[in-house]
C-alpha cells in the first residue's frame, strides 16, 4: 500500500538513497533538509524538497501537519565527529533537540520513526567484537553522546506515545553519492585521491578496522525496520582494515600508489565491528553486497560523479 513518507536528511548521502527506494516502492516522498551538507541535486525529482532546519520546531510541525506522514525516516543530523568537538552545542541542538522535534511532530500523526544512530561512534574500544546492541555505550565524542541521548528519546517517546519507533545503529556506510569532503567516508576520500593520483595518509598505519556496509543494504534494512520498535545494529559483522580498503580500490582502478603511513589521531577508534544477529532474526534482513563488489561499484560510480562535477 502506498504511504506518505517523510525523509529528513533526504538531500544527504544515505537519505537520498532512502528517498529513491521509497519512490521505487510507490510511496509519496517529502524530503526535509537544510542543505548544510546535503545537495538539492541528490533529491529525486519526484520527491518534494522542503528546505528546513529540524531545530525550527514550529515550521517542522507545520510541515508534518500538511503532509500527515504515515512513515518517517529520520536521517538529518550533524554527522561530523570533528564538528561535534568544535561546536558541541550545535551538535546537541540538531541531533538531540532536532530529533525530539521530529518525534513530537511524527507522534501527532501516529507515524513510526526510524532513527539512524551510529554503531561506530557508540560502543568504544573496550567493547567485545562483534558488538551486540545490549553493550552499554561508551561514546568518545560529542557526536556519539548526542546520538545516544537521541536514542533514549526515541525509545521513551515510543513508549509514551505508543508508536513503534526504531533505532538503527549503522556501521561505516559507503556507496555512490558519498561526499569525499567529510572526515570519515574513507571510500569516497580514497577514490578522490586515486582520481587525482594523490598519496593518501593511512592513520594507525592502515591497521584500524571498521564494519563497512554498502548503502543499498542499509536502505533495505531501514525500510524493513519501519514500525518494528527495536534497536538494531545495521552492518555486516565483517571487519576490514583501512589498508584493505585502499588496496581494493587500487585494484579496481588498476593503478599503484604507495600510501603514507601515520599514527592514529587522538580520540580515534582502533576497531569496530557490529553483531547483526538481531537484525537478521527480527527483520529478516541480511546484507547482500560483499566488500570487494561494493568497493568496485562505488569506485566506478564516484569516479563518474567526480568527473561530472
Ligand atoms: N555515513 C555513515 O557511515 C553513517 C554511519 C552511522 C550513522 N550515520 C547517520 O546516518 C544519517 C545520514 O548520514 P549521511 O552519511 O547520509 O550524512 P549526510 O551529511 O550526507 O546527510 C545528513 C543530511 O542532513 C542534513 N541536515 C544536517 N543538519 C540538518 C538540520 N539541522 N536540519 C535539516 N537537515 C539537516 C544535511 O544537509 C544532509 O543532507 C545521519 O544521521 C548520520 O549520523 C551515518
């Protein structure tokens, strides 16, 4: 059945793929984005784009009342760890207050919210790997802290409003449309380096590991999670080190560039890998794209995007 859906952050990397998938399933899509890191060109033409800051409670409520959504995908966020350290107040405003505003506006229409939290910035280095959802979070940054606080509102509002809101803790997402200008999207950053023949700096001597997940797998999980009222790690359960990411991209590009090796930066996590058995069992979801295939698709797509820009 066709639904009216709101996607906050739908002009961003992951949100624009969510908007595409919802349209492909026949739903009506309204995107809310302040374009602070997103781009209007990423929003599919068949979706409505409303330029709005989710911190602006009144305007947000008016929009929700006009659309009367039946499903909400809340991806808008201050998503940079570095920016969260530089300006923790704004990080808190957007990620905590903004999320509360979305929950209030959605609750007025009984619409379930899927909130994208972080697996990578939540559990810390002491956690067992792969890390299950019931591990008590120990965030290292204001970004991790604000996402955890927002999660708490999501769960509390689900209980008090009786609406099945969901938390999706994402691994390190990569894929087409990822920006090479952030500090975390190594696949996009490295693709940019290879395109320009530039040597990259591999912190931690290329040894830090992350749980990389292809964006289409994330989108599938978010759509499956809508209305389920759970907390789910959405990743692959597979650890890959940064050197392997670099090597995999070089192989697709068919070139050879020696990276510069450097020490890990302060506050950076050594290892991260998420246990996805709950999402497998309860959502009937599992990731389909292996890292080698995902890197090759992403390298080719981003190379085309960068040359067209
Ligand atoms: N990319 C990853 O690896 C990853 C990992 C874990 C969690 N997440 C979460 O997934 C979500 C999407 O991340 P992304 O990688 O697509 O980032 P992104 O920066 O591409 O997308 C975020 C979008 O939110 C918009 N936005 C920011 N502040 C806003 C505000 N105040 N009001 C309205 N819109 C605002 C931005 O303009 C942008 O379009 C975020 O919540 C992020 O924290 C991403």
